[in-house]
C-alpha cells in the first residue's frame, strides 16, 4: 500500500524511508573547519544535474579562445576575511518552464538593477565553465552539446535551452558557477579536460577543479552517498563564493538543498546545503522556495464521486506512474469539492500521505479521493482529508475510515 501507519511504519507514499544516520555535532564543526581550509587553498571543484545522463556524441570544439576561458571566472585569492556579499537562493523543481521564467525574471532584476554578475547553479564545475565559454561564443554549439549530455535528466527539456539563451541575450555578462559534484563526468567532464589539455591549461586551477569534480562525481555514483554530496555541494559553494569578496550572487538549486532549517533529503542526518551555509554566513543568506509553482495547476476535468451516499463534484488532477512498486501500476487524484464539513468528523485510519506526494497544491480543509490501480487491473479507492494535523513535522493528509 502507498499509505502510512504512523504507529508502526517508517514509510510514506509507499516509499521506504531511508536509514537515518545521526552525525555528532563535532563532525559538523570539523566540516566547517574543512570548508575554511578549502577556501584558503582553493582546492575543490564541482558540478551538477539531478540524475545521471546517457553518453552523448562529442560536440564541435568550443569557439572561445583559451585566454577568454581563463578569464571566465575569477581566480582564487588567499582568504583574509570571510566573503561579505549577499546570497539569494531560489529553490526550484527542475525542468519546469514557469519556474525558469520566474528565475530569469529574478536574475534579470539582480543583474540590471543591482549590478550582480555571478549566477550559482546546480551544475558541475565543468558544465558551468562550458556555459561561460558558450556565453562568449558566436554560436550555440556548446549549449547543444551540453543539452545532449543532459539526456535522461530533468534538465533535458527544450525550455532549458530557452532559459540559457534568454540569459545570454538579456544578461550577457553573466558568469556561471557550478557547485555540485560531477555529473556527466564521462561526457562533459572528460571533454572539458581534453579541451583544457589541448589549450595548454593542464596546470590551471580550472584543470585541477575539473579533475576534482570528476572524482567527486565518480565517488557519489559509486556509493549514492547523499550525505557526501550535500557536504561537497556546501564546500564547493563556499569555495566559489569566497573568491568574490564583497560581491553578491544568486543561486538556483533544487528546493531540497535550499531550505535554511532542513536536513538533507534522503538521510535526514546532516543539514542541507542552505542550512549549512546559513550557519556560516548568517543573515547574508536569503532563500525562497518557488518549487510550489510546479503544482500550481488547474484540474484537467471535473467528475462526480459519491462518498458516504452523497455525490460531490470531483476535480481531477491526473495520475502518477507507480511502475516499480510491487503490484501497483498507477494512482489517480481527485479533490472532492465542498466535502470537508461532511467528513471532518469521520475517524481516520492512522495512514497518512504527505502534501508533497500530490501533483497539485493542498490546503487545509480539503478532501481527496485516490484510486490505486494494480497491475492485475483491480482498483482500490481511498479517501484523505487535510485537517491541519502534521506527521513527523510534515504537512500531511490523513486517510478516512469510510463506508461505501
């Protein structure tokens, strides 16, 4: 089942909760010390994307000259004081056009009205450097090659190219900084190393950071160690930010990395990136979650569903694929309009479904019908209510005990 008995289960939405590894505070302090050392020596590097991509064909050679590449991002300087610029993070759902529109609008405002030039992204160090090359080129060959490398990820949507082209056109002095571990290391990463070698830049900081980012990606994909990734994202972010002195930046990351009071998404054992950054930079860090825009949708149609002998208008919000979950094929969602007063006094089963499991926005005082279709074709329908009660600190709906 894709439900939760809160008395004796550690799962929700049918997904087993990850094993929670509790790290002692001394380790966090040690991490901060490591981050400071890293920024002093400028010795780490990084990249991104949300899923591993399939290999892509090799692109044409970048058209920017090596001298231009060397100037694309500032060289690391010895850290004498902590960077004093402001950090404006935006937490997104990846690959959503209207979210990218909002992000471009925000960046354009910072760029034109506040003089900002540095845009931090959830990309690999070397992918961001390729974007910097592309910003200086007179064609889109590099962007097209990156886009092909992103196949299999949420970045592989045509609007991603539109987003970057809008930045190149409207904010042409933008400098990208990639701070994630290395993704697409066998394609983008190795191709960028080859480019640097071909242009006699093997002794450069860019070569060192690219090689390090590739190593970080290889380690992450061997172990799928999300604690390692979260900590490296933080370390890499600090390294890049400390290069900039008093300059302010905007950052675009998945919302799992941008909540200042949250732990890492999968293990809940270490503070997420923004949480760690907030502890380090304090009030200089600002974060806004705009991932909710993905679920700001209208119903596809309105059906009618009978519950406890009464018929309700039922707004339909589509279905979610459940392939990979034993015995289940998909589930469908309806919101029963004006049903709350009728069902609010019904008992609940103890099973929950958190808000983030729904394809649409949820408000307290709403009632939902969910049909679970099994692989044998049979259908099970369950009902949930958003009554304001939370589950393990999370906003959640609670399954109703109903008679049909």
